[in-house]
């Protein structure tokens, strides 16, 4: 069976798409208001936890002093958001991951942002996750081996025009095998997220099934 690898992706897809600047995002003032509204709801005064389920796990770029694998009941990680600015374009949209309220549980990583540097670190996270406008911030309880923590996370907003909802598996796989945007390929986003979850010991069968199918599609091109 062909495995999804960086070499396989690079052999069949360009590294990125050269396109016009992406659509305008949420204005900075609105982002700041949203972040403050979330902070106003926090219960602790010793920093803040952020629950990451996608690229936040592996992209980093924000200051944190602790990280724990954990899971949240009642949420599922799904390809449910159209992506017209990162791994896709306005002319050819890709799909990106979001959390949806569903039965079961979603495994991810809770990052702790220390009180003294919390605002700066959370602002980095907030701009990455909320600029597109298609998530809402919610507080959730994350079960970890060290005990439960309350964290803010980012849920797909079904009211947003880019909310894709339930896209068929066949269409999702075709998009993941071909999508390219200014941030790279949709296939590499899938691979990096699945790899990160495996490194944390919390593999996701949903993503791993998609990995195998995208690898199969790429591996059979040109035959």
C-alpha cells in the first residue's frame, strides 16, 4: 500500500499556489474584542489553556509553558470548512478541519499559556484561528492524564458562508488530493496533522483513512 509522504506529495503537486492576496479577514479591532470576550469568561487567573486539534499542534509559533494530550467529549474533528486562503484559493477552494458538535470525543493537545505572557501568546493563536471568521471560540473541558483542564477552542460556525458541513467522502478526498493554496497543499496539511497526532500517541482513524486514500490517488496518477 502506498503511504502518504512528503516526497509523494511533492512529486505530484506544486508546493504552493501563486495567487492574488486572500480575501480580507476579520478586522483587527473585531478580533481583539472577540479575544477579550473569551478572556472575560475564563475561570482561572493562572494563565489559559488552549485546546488544539489541527495545525496549532504542529505549527507552533506561540509561547506556552506546558502541553498535554487530552480529549473533549461531544466534539469531532472533520473536514467541514471551505478553505479559500491557505490550502486553497477563491478560484479552487480546498477543505480544512474544524470541530463540530457530535457524539464521541476528539483527541488533541491542550497548551498552557502562562499568565505573564498570556495575551501576546493568545493573540498569536487568535489571529491564526479567527482571522478567517469561520470559527467561534468556546470553552470546553479537556480530559488529560494529569487531570481535567478548562480550555478555549475553536468550533466550526455553521452560519458562516464557508461552512461546508457534510461533504461526501469521495469529494473530500478529491479535494485533499488536488488542493493547493498560498500556504501549500491540502495533502501536506493532512499529513502533518496526522503525523502530529501520532507523535502524541493519539492517532485519528478518520485522518489516517484519508491519508491512505489520498496516497492511493496520488500514487496512481499517470499510470
